[in-house]
């Protein structure tokens, strides 16, 4: 009887030890999976993830270089380069421990395919000769006679910016606002001021089109048509947005460049395409493209690094309204509003020079 009892006791101890090992192993596996993200899922499925080459990769990569590689994986071909984290004067250096937070990393985004002196990320598969398109004149012709020739509007009017850069953000932060001084409206106003200083008649429509996010483009299309009817001299329309870039681990990226000693949010021009006619109502996309390419070229000439690679995609986004329809993304939600305003001003100066050649 004692032998039987000892036998069962011995087995119970062995089973308990095995269970403890499995529990510890599962905890370590869970911890590893959380750090490895998508690659852990591929490993579990018996698939090895293919490594993406990084231009900064070295055999003895520093933590910053490793961060570059991580970001290049998340944003393929964008070639993000870390600038490090600086604090605005007066900003809190550490987060409130009672709130959930995650890091903000300041970056510059480059890469893509070279066209002239700048870069384009072409995802259309259309075979469009962008270098040839760059040599063609934009079709818009502005008079600068006091009439309204440029419309600025916002499909996502409430997209907000940060009031101060601290190197972190609270995960419950509100990324939208009804305050036009803290949203893309502020960047649009700076763009308007710069174009007016160049002698162009501009109307800035600040109608809120994203009270409900779904249907925003339908509502902004109505705003476009209302303004085109009221001001039939409009030839250029500019939809001003801001972007957002967050990794799976919660890091938000802040695309920033220093121009004339002052920080500006990086900007991205987006050009649509309908090479196969699938949209059905976008026959003048190539005219838009020619204007976008000229503006991208001018941005690179005047303010190197301000513009991210131009995005050329099979999209429309209400850019079928005029032969001079543009969409520009200014910064992300963790750029400061002052950086966004400055970027809007610089875009206006570059666009103004391009449009002056279209008179």
C-alpha cells in the first residue's frame, strides 16, 4: 500500500513539474510572440519571414539602425531615417504614470523611384512614363486678375495635430478636434495666405465634412461643386489632410524636416490614376499628374526634404473635379500644429511659383 501511495505521489510530482514547465514555456512563448509580432505568426505556421533589405543595415547595427529596419519593414520602400527625439521647450519630459502612453519617434521619410530630382512611389502598375509626364506643361491657366482661381477644402476637416511634442503620446489622445486652430484647417489657412501673397485669388472652405467619417468624400464633393458653381473661375482645388503612421507596437511616427532653421511637418502629394478607365469619370487624371509632378519638383528645389515621395496610386478621391485637382497630406497627428502651419506655408510658396508659370 505504501508503494502504491509512493508511486502515485511520485507521478503527481512529475506531472506537476511538467505542468509548471509548460506554463513557464507558454509565458516565454507569449512574451516572444508579442515582441516578434507578425513573424511569430509565420513561425507558428512553419513559414520563415523573408528579411527586407535595409540601406542602413550593418553587421553591428545600433539600436537606431534596428529601429530603421523595423520601420522599413512596416513602411516598405519608404526608407525612414530616425532623427532622434527632441523636446519642445516647456514640454513634459516624462509621461503621467497614471495614463497609458507610447513613444513618438521623429523621422524623415524618403525612398521610392527617382523621377527627375525627386522620388515617387508608383503603385498603379500602369506603366506611366513619369519622366515624360514631368516634361509636359500643366493644363491649368491662371490669370491672377483678382478672381477666385484656387479652392482649398478639407474632406476630413477635424483631423487634429499635437499642441506640443514630448516624445510620447497618450493612447487615449483625441486625434480629431472641432478647433480650427488645432486641425488641418490651420495648415490650410497658412497655404491660403502664401498663395494670396503670390497674387492668386483663393477661397478656403472650412465646412466640416467628417462629422460622420463614412460619407466624408461624398460631402466634400458637394462642397466642391458648390464652390465651382459660385466661382466658375476656379481651376485648382486642394484637399488638405494629415496622415497617421503607427506601428504594431504602438509607436507613432512624426515626419519632420528642418527648413531654414525651423521644423516643418513633412508633406505628401497624392496623384490619382485611371489608366484602364475603371473609374469611368476620371478622364483628366494625367492633367492632375502633370501639375503634381511640377509641384513635387519645385518643393524639392526650394525646400529639400520637405516632401515625402509622391504617392501615385489607382485612386480618385474627388480629384476628378478639375484639371488641377490636388490632395496633400501635411504631417501626422503627432506633428505640432506650428510644424503643420509652417509646412502649409512652404507648400503655398512652392505651388505659387508653379502656378505663376501657368499664367
